[in-house]
């Protein structure tokens, strides 16, 4: 077992010179009556204070959005596309500031945060190239019938903490392009970067088109129960997704749910171990494993198991874990105390059952650090195999029969992503089609595109994001028929 040595003394400038974060409601800065501290997971110091949105302020945000939406929808699609590009320009002009806020509240290495912010700008720009289809159902002497896609109205966008800004790309661009107004509620753990983005966009969008509110654990349920929303676009855990769906049943708001995953990767015996080891390591451990489509169960054919495990444990041992602002750090801490406690609990369970720790374990520091931890061939009913860990812990399981591994990969409630690793990628397509996952990658993983629909099967979600299909989820169909 390798236990990390971390430097306890670290001098960092505060995350940002910007400390008084405000909500954006109706294009104005709105302070909370109270604030709550957002904790930097690397230092356990306060990264910033966020306003706690009152019920009256939430009402104001919904009212502002409802008031702004008709004029926004009345703009031409080209005008709204231009606004998306203008938002992307603002994001690009503030990459460093926004990325440092993400590091401070979420913990990832700065380079990854810079990529996340750039990814948001990229997603907005590419979404701006999409358009809503028009279908002519009938056009003859008797009748002309045309179906268009109209905006739903006001969208609640609720996001998780793993990509506080990156997640916005999936929601903001398509919601706005389709002609909706938005109330954005970022995660309680990571609201600062989204609040700052709201501030930066006050002069870019008409007042009320984008509102940003922040709050504690009670704010999400208040948002989903609010009768003023026509749509709830939610990304988070499957457990919370069920609560969101139940809440939306009362108002019949439309829902898109992007939920948890327990993605399997299957490594076939014809694979080039040296070529894939590094990719497989980062498939599981990038962003400290806190990616919905990170590899969370690695099934390796027995012929290559020992070689691959040796390569992975070597990479794990050399990885630099630390404060995301430190030069050369490759993995930051787990993002917050609740998630850290969950990872510690899973590791305790694995230890209590006598599973083999090939590398890793919890670091002894002030921050929420966990070394990349690889657990050798635990049984299929182990918690670390059945549950979504969403942290830097990977079970590596042995298999010898492909049919059997398909069943094992398909077990459980999740069906978000999966991957197959092989020397014969074309032949693997048939195997990929047998996996119950919304996206199956062959010889790569986690590749997403603004032009490709992404969503989960089974209890990993309802509906999709991105691409035209994702855009359409922010609309409803309207048919107008002219009798001639
Ligand atoms: P979470 O479900 O705890 O929280 C997600 C969001 O919902 C946060 O903004 C939170 O404040 C809010 N929320 C919490 N309880 C709520 C309630 N009862 N009603 C309404 N809103 C509520 O999830 P998380 O811990 O922030 O994120 C991690 C989870 O998200 C993992 O399961 C991960 O797989 C999943 N995820 C999925 C995708 C995807 O695209 N499928 C992407 C990223 C993360």
C-alpha cells in the first residue's frame, strides 16, 4: 500500500480577488440576506461566500425570467445564435479568473479547469451553429400543415459540482437558443464560478433571460417545486433525480435527467497493453474520478490482467496529487467533505472485506485528498463494484469469457457509458451493441461533442443533452394547419 506524503504548508493567494459574489436576478446584482461559505477542498479554507437565495428572491428570479422570455423568444434564431457567441466571447475573455474560481471551489488542477472553461465557450459556439428543424407535414391543394419547435418558457437548470462551468454548456446554450429564459441553480458546493458568470453576462443578455441563484440543500427542492418552471434540466445523482422527477410530477414541468453512472470498461485479450494503460488510468482517475462517464469498473481479460494491473499501479504510484493551483499537480482532492466521507466509507468497506489494495488510500493532510486507489479483483457483489464511487478508486476485475463479462457489465441500475478496448475495433462494434449504455466508446472514452446526443439508459437518465436532439428537449412541437 502506498500512502501519499503531502506538503502541509502551502501558501496560496486567495482564489480570486473577487470575494463579494452576488446572484443575478432580472439583470441586477442581488445579495443574499445571509451567505454560506464555500470550502476549498484542498485547504479547507473558505474559497468565497455565496448568497443564500430566499423564497422571495427565487420568486423574483422566476418572475424576471417569465417577463423576459417572450421578447427573447421573439428575436430571430440568428440573433439568439449571436448572443450565444457573445457569451462564449465573455467566457474566453475571463478564462483565468473563472478557472481559478473552479479550482478554489472544486479542487481540480488548474490546467483541467482552464480546459473546462474553454470547453464551455466551445460548447456555446458550436451550439450556436445548430438550428431548430421545421417539418412540412402536408402541402397540397387541400391543406398546408407545418410543425415547428417552440420554446417551453422558463427553464430551471440544476447542475452538479464536478464540472461547475462545463456542465452549463449542456444546458445554457440550447435552452437559450431555443428561446427559453433560464434560472440557473449551481451546486451548493460549487456556486462561485456560476455566480461570477452571471455577473459577467449582465450586460450581454437582456435582463431576466439568465438568472443565477445560489443556496443550501433546501434550494434545489424549492426550485423543482416552484410552479413557475416549464422545464427542469437536471444533472446529478440518480437518487436526487428520482426526487426531481417526483417533484416535477406535481407541476407537470418537462424534465431532462442526466444522472449517475457506473461505467464498465472491457479490455479484450488482443489489446496492446502498453498502448492503452495510460488512457485507461486517466479514464478512471481524471478529475479524481469525479466524472459521470469515468470508468468505474475495469474488466480485464485474464490473459492480460497481470500486465495491465502492473502498468496501472505504476502510473498510480507516480501521479502527483495536491492542490490544483500547485505546478505539476495531476490530481486534486475529492471535491467536498460529504463526497470525501463517502469515499472513505467505501474504502473502509473494501478493507473490512479484505479486498486487495494494489495502490492508493486516503492521504493524511488537511484537505480532502485520496491517492488513486486500485482494488484488485473484488467480487461482483462488493460495494465498490456495485455502487458509483465518483472518486479516485477503481476496482479491476478479471474475466475469461466475453458473454459472461457482458452480463457483468450490464448488471446494476446504471447505463450511462461503457467502453471496449481491443486490437480489432471494428469487430468490437457487435460487442458494444450488446452493452446497455447510452454511449459506448471503442478504444477511447469520455469523448463528447456538442453535435452528438448524450444521455443514459436505465436509471442513468431520461432524455439527452447536446446535438439537435438535446436542443429539441428545450422545446415543444406546435403544428399549424391551414385548410385551403
Ligand atoms: P446531486 O444529485 O447531489 O446534486 C445535483 C444538483 O441537485 C445540485 O445542484 C444540488 O444542489 C441539487 N439538489 C440536491 N438535492 C436536490 C433535490 N432534492 N431537489 C432538487 N435539486 C437538488 O449530485 P452531485 O453530487 O452534485 O453530482 C454527482 C452526481 O452527478 C453523480 O452521480 C454523477 O454521476 C452525476 N452526474 C451525471 C452527469 C450526466 O451527464 N449524466 C454529469 C455529471 C454528474
